[in-house]
């Protein structure tokens, strides 16, 4: 089992660099494989697995040096389009203008954005029994028509709701907003930078609600939710209760299976993407992408909170770079 552990990062950080090595001229030799530099930035959702993939790639190609940073999907797409990095990590759909500017998306995995709350909330038991509908969640995050928990359901307490959203341009926020037919700008609440920061804000406020990527909700060791954070079940059929077929939040395995089998709605499940420039013809970059789309590397995804591509999807992504 290969598990990459989520970094415990403070709210105040701006980015995390995995490696800041000097430049190495790109090349290849039969003994040591590829050499050169690969720079990557972007979505918090992809950062943990990309660190794992880079470590495995270096075992095969020890002269390759990586510089990896997590700064949000918006930074990833901006950095790759301005040639600041080789690969942007993006966790939302690309905009037409980004494609027009030369962005080439390569889908590498799938995950989901989850509504999250603090399990010390006095309404926890009832909330987990009844869940919240898409309309009720929209009433919290978009219309803000619910100021207290009781306003959602008379059986809830009369405590105020602490609503947290992302302050940075983020794929998680864009995907969560898309669930309500909105853009990230349509989400309302206290803005927090980064997935780790938003998770921490929820842990610190027992009346809070927010949203996070899978990897910032579940503990990869136990397969259960981390301390002081829980998932708000989505009442998909809107019948006022979480039926057995809607109850797939107990463990990481249950949830990733629900994403893979489309039981969990899309959005807020979504595809995770490597973005390169269409004019990037680096053999090293193409080899790294081929490597991470390999069956063995894709095999690490489930145990790390992601859903792998199927054979047809892998072939389609490899074909974008003529790697089949």
C-alpha cells in the first residue's frame, strides 16, 4: 500500500514547495533514464497524489527534479498559461478562453467535493439522519436564507450557522458552486484560503458548515473522517431522510465507490486534471504523464481517496499526447 499523508498546513500559508532544486538540462540516457526539471502548481485536491507520483517517477528516473506547490486551481491554470510551470493542477472544468489560450487538459483521476460540518454541532444526529437537500444547501451557500440551523428544520437548534467558503480561486469552490448552477463568485460566507485552512476553520467552530475535497475530510490510516470534521449527507431524492442507498459516507472506500458508480452526484464529484500548454513538446513531460496514467500508478488512487480512470478513459487521455 502506498499512502501519501496530507500535510498539516496552517491557514496562513501561501504555498508549499515540495522541491526547489537547481535546473538540470533535459535529456535521456539508457542507464539513468530521463533527466531534467518538472515544475507543477495548482489544486490542493491533486497535490498529495502528485507528490507520491513524483517520488515513484524519481525511482525510475533519478536525475529528474521536481518543484511542486499547492496554491489552488486558479494559480495552477494561470501559472501554466504564463509558462511559470510545466503542469498546472486543475480541479474544475476549463473555461473556453483558457482552451483558446493554449491549455490542453489531461484527466488523471476523479474525486468529489463534500459538504462538511463540525460533529460537535448539537444537531449532528438529526443532520446525519435527514441530510440536506441540494435546495437547502443552496439556501445556505448561495441565497443565505438560513441564518440559523432552526430555519432549515424546526427540529434543529436555534444556533447561528457559520458559513465558510474559499477565498482563493479554487476548483473545489467552482465545483461546489456548479452543484447549484452558480460560479464560485455566487458562493457566500466567510472566505478562507486553501482546503486545509477551510477544514481547520470548520474544526474550530462547532456551528460551522463548509466544503472540502475528500482528502481533507478522511483519515487515510483509519478510512474514517478525521477528528472534528464530518460529512453532511446529501438527501438526493429529497424525501427528508438519508435512505440506505444514499448512505455511503461511513468510510473512504464507501465514498470512493459511490463516486465511481455515480451514486454520489456530479457535480460535486469531478474530474481532476493535469493542464499543459498545447505547444509543450517536452519528451520528459509526456513521459511523466504517461507514467501516472499507467495501471500501477492509477492503482494507488483508491487507497489515497481518489477514483482511477477506466481503460477507455486512460486510452483517450494518452491519445491526446499520442502516447498509445
